[in-house]
C-alpha cells in the first residue's frame, strides 16, 4: 500500500473514532429505543445531554415512577462483546445511588456492583408487599452485587441495607428504629435476606425471600424489648398470641 492510500485509511479511521467519541447520547438513545422497542429495560430517560460515553439525563422514569436525574460514564471495551458497562449515578429528590453496571445492548438482565447510596424510605415504599403501609426514615445501601431482570425485578443481591430511624406511619404508628437487612448470595431465583434489629424497641429475627415473579415470604419472630410498653405490645397482639417468651411468630406470603 502506497503512503497516500495509507494516510487516507488512517484519516478515515480517525474520523470514525472522532464520531464515536462525540455522537450525542440523545441520538443513540432514540435509535436504541426504536431498534429494540419492547425489549428495553423499564427505564426511560428525558432531557439527555452529553455523549454516549459521558452524559446525563435530567429526568429518569423507572417502571413509570420518577426517580430523579442520572449521570453515566461508559467503557468502550465491553461494546465489542455486545454489552454496555460503566458507572452510573442517580440523584433523587432526597438521596443518591451510584455504582458500576453492565447490561446487554439487545435487552436482558442488568447487573450492578459496588452499589452504594442513601434513600428515604418513602422513595422505595412502593416496593413493599403492602402498598397501604406508609413509612418514613432513611436507608443506607451497600450492595456488592445486584441483578435485575429485563422487566426491572430483582433476581439476586449480595450485601447490606441499613434502615435508620424508621417509623411506620399507617395503618398504625410504630417506632421501628434501626434495622439491618443482610442479603445473602445465592442463585438467580430471587432475593434472600436476614432481618435483625440493631437499635430498636423491637426484637426482630426474620428471613425474607422475593422471587423474580414477585412472590414473597417473611418468616421469623418479633417481640417488644420492653414488655411494659403497652402501646407496642398492644400493636403486636394483632399478630396473634405470643409464645412463652413473649415473641410473636411471623409467617407471611403474597405477591407484589
């Protein structure tokens, strides 16, 4: 190859590389949305700025719920194998969530790693088994891994979620306090977690499971640490008769 054609080829490759670096993220998002309509994750982005490699969206809607603004940085190497991977940061009205992610370009499950954040309980209460329960408080998230299905449902998780100063506001007012939730690493059949009190008027020992289809189970025991707290023991009496140690058995099943 003579020097002139070689220079032309190199110039063309450099131009294509420049286009990839500067292509607007909004253009790529519109194309992907049209190309893979029906197989995209349950996430919509609006008011997109920046490039596909380093961009942001002023509004993000997940499963028809507004979650806040999103920023991302993509790594180019996973694109060669048909995946998008990088770092993502979500800023909600009162908190944040950030970590690494990886997802197939053609749709499929999304995996997160080193996912950390702080959210209000009200921001995630739509995920609770009973939608009529109203709570407040804060959640500290420290997950080493989280996998979501293409529909946005959790498939597996590993790490901790810490609940701080949580209160149930309705249907009855209950001070829950601080509780730790330990997600155990397992297969991809759903979430498995241990729930224990840390700084709470309640003594809590429970196991939770949540399948990909939305079926949940909660089993364990709960009791008032102060047996003379009539308001708390009265509320717990709704769960049935306690055992000889004053603990109430929990055995719940349902779907969300």
